[in-house]
C-alpha cells in the first residue's frame, strides 16, 4: 500500500508545487515508485514545473470521469526512473473533484506506487480539502512571514478535523513543517522570523528549511525540479528533507548566514 | 541617517513584532475553532442567574473581552439597582424557571459574536 503525502499550506505562492515536484523527484531518486498529482484543477502548473507540459494528453479529471484509463493519463518522467506525474485539467473547475472519484484513483495508485504526492491548491476549499482528505502524511509548506504562518496554522486545524483520518478516528495525519524561502541574513538582521519562532508557533516537527535561492526560478524556467540541481543550496536542502522524511538523521543546513569577509561586506555597502 | 539616530534606542526588530502578533492572534483563533463556543451561553446563563435575584436593567450590563498575550479577561459589569429594588431571595417553593420579577432579562440579550475566548493563550498548546 502506497503512502499518501499532501503538500499543503493554505496560502498561495509559498512553494507547494516547487516542493511537490522536488519531493516526489527525491523519493523517486531513492528508488521509490512515486507519483505526483496536481490537485489545482483549472490552474494546472505542476506539468510546467516538472517539464512535461507537452506530453499531457489526458488528466486526473478525465480519469475520475472515466474518460481515460489511469495509465493513459500518467506521464512518465524522462529524467528519473520510478517517477510519474498525474496532471490536472485546465478547463474544468474544482467541483470535478468528487470524494468518491478521488478515492478510487488513489486506491488504484496505491496498489502500484510507494508514494503518492498530492500537490494541493491554495485555500481551504474543495480542491485543497480533497488533496488533504486521504493523506497519511502532511508536509506544511510555510514561508517565514506572518500571513503564511497563520494560514499554515489554519490548515493544521483543517487536517485535525476534516481529514479522513480525523473523521474516522484513526491515527492522525503526521504533520511536518517545510520552511521555504528562508533568508538567514535577513533573519540575522531581525527582519525575518527565525526557524525556531515558526516552530514555536506552529508546534510541529521540522522537516526542512529551504533557503531562498535563485536556483528555484532557474529550475522552473527550464522545467526541472530544483532537487536535480545538486549544486544549489535549495536542491541540497530538498535532498536533506527527503532523507529526513525517510527517517534519516540529517543535520539542518543553510539556516545561518555565511560569514562574510571584510571585502564582500564593503561591496555590499556600496551595492 | 543622522548622527543622532545612533543614540536613539533601536526599535524592536520587525521579526520580533511579527512573532508576538502571531502568537496573540493565533492563540485566539485556535480557541475559536476547537469545540463549541460556550461563551455566549455562559453569558446568558450568568445573567439569568443574577436576574433571578436582582432586577437587572439590560442597558446597565456591560460585557468586555480583553485579549492579551498571556491571558484574556472576560469582564461583566452589572449595575445593581438601589437597595429598595432588590428582590427577596427566591424560595424553594418558587418555580425556578420563572423569576419573581418577570422574565430573565439576560436571556433575550444577543451576546457579542466576537466574544469567543476565555482562556489562557497557550500558543504551544495544540488541541
């Protein structure tokens, strides 16, 4: 039975899709058969971030409606073995996601895959609720910023009350924090919430801290999950986070500012 | 940047303010979403009990909720009527549901909807 992971946040633009793409790719790199599903019906974007937008024929909604077979809609990644993408529809809306339909597809996928990564849309409406409803694990993607932290707390409340596990009284969905767009230099200047501040407020375990990095935009420009850019801080931070998710003890990196020499300090002054 | 600003006390770092604001607002939001909202009921019942013994003027009941970082206070100020207006205590033979002096005025009061917190703001605590 495959495990279902939801990448969720409440707030938009914090890096759910980037993280879903990176995380799914990371799990596949570790040899797990992984599928990543786009739940953002009507605003399809995972295909672009994964670089498979030109190979989409059928989508998640087609499969729910019985218009296509699951295997016809799954797009196999060209770079990483064991990695598949299930894109969503761009023309339909979130009402096309029925609980029964989603459950049927997830059941079918979990027979074949080790991990199913659900890329949630922003908000707390149908799309987001469907993405988290069947989850075993939730990765809460948060920026160190007040509105993102508040929305993350809200979504934690939803997970604790409206997920399948909550409704059926099963063991709760595990919840881990992925803090993205972290800028240690701004933290040191007192301009950004510290990792510890966010952890104290949200009170869930830390899966990883992804530093603010130009590599993220570069990667999405070319349709490559940033985790494949192993030279970048962000790529390495995602690799670490995947390791931690799999139970390994990996020390946190990129959480403190690099010590700067006098020369670069002077340069910064004039910049 | 003038030379004098060097001597001024540094303002609180914005990240510190962010944390404090989040802690306060989220403590209350968490309380608001967990379990039934008992506060309006509590207010109604408190007023009903008092109305049983004292003739309360609805306009002289003041309910204030103060949300602080560590704790919140619910303040109910009821102005009691002058001594000669106070009712005799309700005896055992009197029907409890019908106070001596007509209806319990507290019951038809519409309690403020925002009043949702009467607890400590335990931020690290999750239901």
